[in-house]
């Protein structure tokens, strides 16, 4: 089975919560927040011991394709594909499944986001191996992350009440829950059998196509019309049909409707979706006053700040700020409001300020 294992890395997002560092042509997944390797490079490094680079595929966009090819020389160039239009995760995964099924009818694919951080990589790989094995007897296998707090920004996976995190056996998934309000999130954590949905899925490529035919027939029909990836007409046909696919997430489109969904209840793997500047601050090294920085900071009577700048920055009498300086834009935000940075990008989009996007 190992020879038929493939990895799909989804890398088409813009990372709008990381503006002004993250832009269309230099988005979150290709940035280096932690060390010398970008988030997408760390993703490939993490799964390469299980899935060799020649079996890794990346779906991104026109803005990032060349940069990702540059950052991932070990992955064949033809396997780093640009979507002609953003159509959410269901068409993205369907496209990969169509390609893989054409190349290898026995293909089993794991789906991984490009921009997450996992500190306990060996532990994570053990779960990935178990997930691949579980696809032999289950249509869909999902990974649930043991919650560390009552998070309202994630969806949840409901397992049976007797679930014990950390085992290599799968449990039937009872339900998928949308992002909850604070009270419901607290209840989920207290009950102990609700886990964060990390957006990592495992299934046979043929299963993905069958589920699409059942639940997203329009998208399935469009993708079925694509020629082989090696055909000269592939790119032209993809540009014609892909924008016509349904704009919908894979969760809504097929996973929540599929029968036989099973999941692994993970224990602590040091997972973080690096969803905002606040998350970067949480993971960064801090000084005695809990200030953190990427660059030189001189702090006087200041506490709990995060600074990302290429020039020295002096802080005087300020607390809990995020300050991000780029050549053409400066962000100053309270750390607690860093999730709202994406609203600035929406405003810039509406104002057609392309030079800042």
C-alpha cells in the first residue's frame, strides 16, 4: 500500500489575517515565521518520511505557483498546479483525485493544509500511518485534534463518548459540528469526546470521485471531462471547466454526507493552525516582559507586544500590540483583535488598492 500513498497539499489561500506581510504573491504559506523554512516547506518536510516528494502534489494559485516551485525543488514541477479560479476545497480535492486516479487507480490520498505548524512531528507521522491503513476499511478517515481550550474558531468532530485520545484505532464519527458559540465550545471540551477538525482527510482517490458523483454531480461531471495530466490539452481544458465547478468546501460538499466516516482521536501533537498574528506571538520566544519580535526591538516600560520589522523599533509605554512594518504598509493592532486584520484586506479589495494586496 505504501507505494500507492499520495499527499495533497492545499496551498491556495491568501493569508489575509497576516497582512501586510502576507500578500497575493507572497502569502502566508510561503513565509518564514518559525526558522529558516517556510510553512509549506515544513509541511513537506513533515510528511516526506511517509510520502516521498515524487508522490506529493500541491494545488495553489497563479500568484504563488512559481514561488512554491522554487521553494520545493524536490517536488516535480508538474505536480505543483495552479487553480484557474478559487473554488474552495471540494473542487481542489476533486481535481487531485481525478489526476491521481488516472495515474494510479489504487491511489490513496492524504489531504494536508499548507500553513499549519506541528511541533511533535514523529508523533504526528504515526497517526498519519494509521490513517492511511484505516482507509482500507473506511470510506473517509479524518483527524481530530484534542482541544486544549474552548475554541470558537474551529469546527468540531464528535466521537463516541468512550473515546480515548492517542490510540491508533479509528472511531466512528457521530457528527460534525460548526464553529460553536463560547458556551457550546466550553461544553464540547468538558464532555471530552469532541475534537477540533484540523482539515486533514484520508481516502482513496476513487472514493473521492464516487462521493463527488453522488453529492456534487455538476463538479464531478466537469472534472471527468479533463484529459490526462500529461496531455497537451490539460491546462487549456482545466481553465475552461474549473471556474464552473461549485464553490463549496469539501466538508459541506461530501464528508458530512458520506457514510462510513471514521476518525482518529489525536492526543497532543503540538498542532497550531497559525491563524493570526496572535498565534505567531504565542509561539515566539519572549523576553522578560513578554515582548516578542522578528527583528530588533528596544522596549521601555512595554509588555506583551509582537513586532515584525526590518528596522529597529522602539516601544515606549505600550502593551499587547502587534506591529508589522513592510516597505509600503504599517500595521498597528491590539493583539486581541488580530483576527480582524482580514477586514482591512476586504476594505482594500473593495477599494481596488491592488498595490497593497
